[in-house]
C-alpha cells in the first residue's frame, strides 16, 4: 500500500530514542526491579481539587461538544495569567485551548510554515520538534548551543543559520532537556534576529512555572515581539496533569483564527470537564507550582549529589524543570552505550540525550519523576555502574 510522503518526516532517531523507556516500562510491568528516569511524567497525582472539579462537571452532564476554541472562562484565565506574567495586553481572542503543548506546537507550525520553509531550532531541542516541523513540509535547521558545555543559546550561530528560506525560530524556554532558562540578553538577541529578518518565534514555555530561582521572562514581552510570537504552554508539568492533555496557544488574533479553523477539522474542541479542571488548576497556580518547584529542586539535589561521587560522570544541575543532563564522556562509552549498559546492569532507565541534537552527544538525561528514596537508590546504582566501568572506588 502507498502512504503520503509526509509520513517519512514523522519517524527517525527521535522516535527510536524512546526504546529504552519502553523497555523500562515493560520490565516494570513484569515485576522487575527497575527505576524509570527516562520520561517527564511525575509520580504524584493531580491535586484533589482539580480532580473534584472534573468529576463534578462530569456528574452535572458536562459531556457534550464544547466551543472549538475553548470555553470563554478558560481562555480569559489563560490570557490573564500571561498578562500577569509578562505585562502583555491580552484577551481571550489571543488564546486557543488545545490538547497539550505538543498539540499546540503542531497546530502552530501547521499555520506558520510550509514546503520550502526553514525553521531554526535552538538545540538541544525536544525530540518531537523535528517531526512537528517536518510534517508541515518545512525543514528544521539546528543552531548548536555554545561550546562551553553550559548549553546556552549561541546567538551568533542562530544568526548564521538565517537564509532567504528562513520563516521562523523555535525555542524552548525553559529548555528540556537542559533545564536552561534564557537570560534577558539571550532573549533580546533572539528577538533582534527575528525583528530584523521578519521571522516568527514559537516559544515552548511549558516549564515556565518551574523556574527554581529568579523571574521567568517570555520573549513575547519584548518590544516588537507580541505580533510575531506564538507562546505554547500547558498544565502538564506545572500541575502534574500530563495525562489530561490540556494546554493553550497564545498568539496574535489573526493566527488564533487560523488555528481555530485547524482545530475545527482536527480536534473539534477539548472535553468540557477537562476544561473545568484546567480552570480550577489555573486558579491555584501559585500554590501548586510553589510546591512543585520545591519538590523538583530537592529531588535534583538528591540525585545529583549521588552522581557527583561517580567516577567519570558530571551532573549539570538545571535551573528549572524535572531533568538534568549527565556528562558520561569520560567513561569512554557513547551515551547510547552508557544508557543501555546502565539499564542492563542496574535496572535504571535514562535517555540518550544525543536524540535532542548533536550538541548533547555524550550526555544522558535523567528525570526527577520518582520519590527521593528511589532517586537515592538510582543514584547509588548509577555510581556503582560508573565504578564498574572505570575500576575506581
């Protein structure tokens, strides 16, 4: 049978990177002693008031079609939250409710890019970005991070990547997998390129509420950027709502109109009871995200404190989120070899970070998605495996 040519842009190395995670979950299902640190799905449940809001909506009969763009109250709440965070003047017409950040990214790219276009992505970049861009017919162009091992965006590399075909820049702020939070000067450097070359910026801000220290800044708030920036976010990470699939696009109103038309012939709206849960969650954002930040920062310290004692390993402590990169190059193994060797020897699944781009070759990504006791045990196993490679105690 024949398939559309676009299906070839939906696979590749970024998909096979999940093989080790799937192997870890399969081993867990068989009852094996495995610690899965390979995906950003935390072990704790969504808070009770959010669940109660969804259940109450269901019991009241909230099981019918909803407005495709999302309910007015929720769109207003998202707009108000973004206004409070960035100072932008926004209203509900700047917001479209979508099925999580990934759906928001896919929809935005479908409305912005097409065959022959190029989209610059600041790497390391999340695994799905290449296929998300490729599905539009556009080509993803990688702009490598700085060469100092800190994984900061290289503004000169972004500028150098611009051609006559460049249509936009996609950034993640804060970044998965590095946990890097872009500084005001880095944001201004990217914004300057976008303004001078008349480019769109798609900003993945799903971890915006999980910055450990200091204030988060959105590129959309900079002068001349609101009209050329699409902000995508959700409650998945900040509110432990990964499985609910609820998020948003914040963009100029004309783009929201196009994205609404796309949603009409794809999702046809998000379930009402999920939107009611999201509305409850946004109302509790400050309280919930404060607790989340405290949990992830403490978990980060527990795991990285162990890894810091492992010969040949170096843990890069993040400024946000639920992941850290671990430099394994001194072990003499590739990240792929290290990840699978660790899994087979010690039952800990981590992700080969080279899937996020060449800049992250030689690193593995570990997730703080289990409790502190399990993280401490994972740390001990990682140290034990590193010792077995080097012979150092």
